[in-house]
C-alpha cells in the first residue's frame, strides 16, 4: 500500500512537472527549465522533482513527451474518425488553429517554439524535438498522399510553413488574423493537391 502511494505521488509529480515544463518551454525555451524554476511554478519540492526525474535533461525530455501527448489529444485525436485524405486534412487544419486560439500553451505552438531552439543540437532532448516535428510532417505527407497529391512532401512543407508563419506573427505582433490567413492558404494547398475544384 505504501509503495502504491509513493508511486501515485511520483506519477502525479511527474505529470504536473512535465506539463508546467512544456508550458515554460513555449515562452522561455526548454533551456530555461531548471529544477528551481519548476519547483517555484508548481509548488513541488526540488527534491521531489529530482527524485522523479533524476536530471534536468530528463525533465526536458518529459516536457517534449507531455507536449506530444497534449498535441495528439487536442489536434489529432478529435479528427481521427474523419475519412483519410481531404476530410481529415481539413479537420486537422481547423483543429490546429483551434489549438492556438485556445492558448493550450502560453507561447503558441510547442513544436514551433522548440524546433528553432534545438535545430543544431544533438542529444536526447534534440532527438525528442526532431521526432515530434517529424511525426507532424509525416502525418501531413501521409494524408496528402491519400488525397492524391503528386508531391506530398512539398505540399506538407508549404502547409507547415504557412502555419509556422501564422504562429510567429501571432506571438510577435498579436496578429490573430494571421491564423485565418494561414488556414485559407493551407486549404488552398490541400485543394490544389487533391485536384478538387470548389
């Protein structure tokens, strides 16, 4: 019973710390995460955090994993029952914009925030960031291929570029209209790629 209680407390500490670390990463970067700042933000003890994670690097990796879980839960899972191809792509784009509008993370898109920070680095944290970005691109490419795109990688590149540009403008200038502009441009890519004319 005591062991179960410790495990439950450890799991709760891990979830709370990882969630806050992911939020901090979008406003100050993964590099800004320290045991002390995380303890202050969560009310958890430094020793409790270190007991669960063991190192600052493990906290950073856990932050990426938590962001991935949130991303899948808020953007991907709600649309997964849509027909593959154009219907699912359209729903994914809508869900992505809704995810930003809902301020799921205080600094916008987690993937956008961490991709630049870890672009030229090596190690477990950089690997986790790369995997997360690659999963998103692979998803776009797969759905575009299903939709009939002749250049899924190129079309995914364009969609990702529009969405990242909108995220950047929104965070820097508070330009919410950029999301609508990017959504319309991304939809045009999907329409052209699938050969569907509206």
